[in-house]
């Protein structure tokens, strides 16, 4: 599968008002394959937005290389294939969503009835068709975010670059957005987004990239990661010595014991051992691990 | 040349300006002019025609310049401050396209304001039977070309400075350049060794006084300005605004946003 985004040894540097140089991104290398949904994670100040800005050409990379579908990132040719949602969605307060999207559509090279029809459809999809002729200034943050999502989807881009995509949306809005994005992926769109909402990442992503202090920390396949994070619990009646392979165990108030296993193999051998030694198995539970714990642990280890 | 992009960007500037009620200020100013004229009419207008016309072109020139500066100075900084720049720059347009579209928008807003003011002033003066000659049309055309230059340097300043600083410098240049130019000519005449420096400064400074045909328009009996002069004004206006656009682009093309 060919790459939608390719970043090699990217450095982004800012100059502060005092003239000091600040390295926001330090030698980042990664790629995003076509059709993937990749979450870009990292704590505040990790360099996520700076990386996205470099991909869009809003800031110039100090060194390194970034390409979008083989085109140099930041060029009009590359941007033609991208839909971008900025971190803070702000749109002209004295324009309506219809006029706002018409302007962006025309800048995208679209016009006429085709553009009007697409805007009508998108406003319907993001759920603000009823407010299409209201001024942006009279809209809530969530509604403006929907205008932003609609503008990023204009022209059916092959790649969506979304910065803090669910910011300002209520739970219903988030679910609707997830459905929109999943549908786009089914149609072949590649998604690359940064988020602090780990639940969204969990529900949407095929893969995550984790960065910290401008440096790459690790990339994980979401299915593999979830399998790693899953824990199995066995509650039984019997001696603690019956389980040789236990990672951890707790004595419950009613005298029963609960043991935790990180791997399925450990669970199976523990159950066999319990049965052999006459232990009474009361309950077996499989529980998803917390992505938040993984995130915090990994970031702390990288610090 | 990305004309559809220029049109889309300029329309946005005009719509925002109309809805923000910027042009209401112009309408109120026009109303004040009408009111002032009617007061003059009350005391009798005979013999005051030239004074009234002189006042009218001065007020027109001043207010239209103020509107041009205030509109152009906030175009780019407001985009950065309000973060509306990101979705714009995410489109397949160059930063030069963005500047050109914005400048066209500012020019259109300024022209609308100027023509509104001019129409109201003309109405006020016509009520009191003040005569106009065809040169008044040339005055309007030349002034409109001059306003393009004002918009051009105001936008260029705003790319390099804060909006308030750029507005202040733009006001100084717009109203001070004609005086400086005259001073430089006198200085060069008095001391020929200063001529090269004076010429350089005069080339850099916008020659806004060239576009002011107010003196001819006020006094009756002046003939029309030759077409080649109007053509020269058009070419100068285009070149100077183009140069200002280039200066803006030099900074803006690599500016981190």
C-alpha cells in the first residue's frame, strides 16, 4: 500500500519574541498508508500541531522532508488533496455557513451547481442544514466545529488532517462525527488526526503514533495494543498456592480470591491448575485495559 | 493568476464589511455633509459655490483615505488574530493569491464608500445649484486610482507591523507624503548634490498628490486632463500597488502562522 503521508527526519523550529530558537519537532519520521486512520498522540506541547502545520505548509520545516501522496507538503498541489480542520475552529463571524463554505469551495476550484449541491449535502451530514443562513457569530462552539468539519470535507479530499477533531462537540456530535469519518474511510479516505480524547482514538484508529517533546516515542497497531492492554480475572475459592502463574491476586472480603492475568496463556494454565488442585472457579472476566494508563506510562517513560 | 480565488476572497471582504456596518459610518458622514450644506444654503449660497466644492473634495479625499487605510490595515492581521487564516491557507492557493484577493476586496470596499460619499456630496451641492464640469468625473476616477495605492501600502505596512502601528504610519504617509515630496523638490533645487537622494526617496514614497485633481475640479473653466495623463496615473497606480503587493508577499510568503 502506498503512503498518503511520508515524513522523514522533520525538524520544526520557532523563533520566540525574544529571538530565542525553540525546537518544536525534532527529527520526526513516520508514514501513514492510504486508507488508514491514524491517531497522532502526545501530551500538550509535544509538537503535534507543529507537525500538522508543517504538513499543511503553515510553518516551514527547518530540515527534513514531508510529502503528501508524493507531493512536497505545503504546496498547492499537495493541499488540493487534503481536507484540514484546525485546532480552534474560527470562521468569519459575518458570513453564514452557506457563504463560508461557498468561499472555501471556490478556493478549492469548485463552483456552480455542483458546489451548491455538495454544500447542501455536507450541511445536512454535519447536522446544521437548518442554520445554513444564520450568521456564524450567532452559532455555538459546537455548531462552528460542525461548519469546520463540513469545510474540511469539501471537495471529497483523499486525506483528512484533523487537529483536535472532537473539540467542542457534545457526545451526540462525537458519535455522529465518528460515523462520518468511518464512512469516509470506507470510501477510501485516509485520516490523520491529533486528539487528547483517548476514547475517540480508541474507537476510530487503526494505528497510533505517540510523540513527546517533539520526538517520536512509538507507533502501535490499535488491535495489538488493545490485546496487550487486556487483562483477565479469575475469582476462585481455594489456596493462593494453587496458582503458580499468578501475576497478582487479591483476597476478597467473602474469603474468595481474584487473580489477574495479562495474557490468555497464563489464564488457561491457571484454570487447568485450579481444576487439578480442586479449586472452585467462581468467575472469569476479560477486561479492556485503559488506553489512558498506557498513554501516561509511555509518556512518563519517554520523559 | 487565480481569478476565481481573488473573486471569492474579495467577496468575503466586502460582505464582512457590509454586515459589520462599516459602510454605515460612511452613510452617517454623508448625512452630516448634507446637513452642513443645508445650513450653508440657509445663509445663502451665492458666492460660496467654490468654497463649498473645495470643502466637498477635501472632505471626500480625507474620509475616503481614512476608510482605505482602516480597511486595508486589518485585513491580514485580523486573519491571523482570529485564526481564520488556517482554513484559507489549507486550500490550494498561494499566499500571493491570498494577498491579491484581500487587496481587491479592500479596494472594492473603499471604492463603494468613496462613491457613496461622492454621490451624497454631489446631491447636497446640486440642491444648491452648484455646477459641475466633466473634469469632476476625471477627479473621481483619479481619486479611485489613488485609493488603490493607499490600500496597497496600508496592507504592506500591516504585514510588517501591528495593526495600530501600521495604521499610524499609513496615515503619516498618506497625508504627509505630498508635503515631503514638495520639500524634497525644493531641497534638490537648492542643493543639487542632494538630487540623487531626493530622487530615491521620491521614488519610494507614494505620489498620492498626483491623483488629486480636486483643484481643477473645484474651479470652473479648467479643461479636461489629457487621456495620456490618466493613462499614466493608471499605470503608476498599478505599478505602485503591485510593488506594495510584492513587498507584502516577501514577508508573508514564509511567515509562520
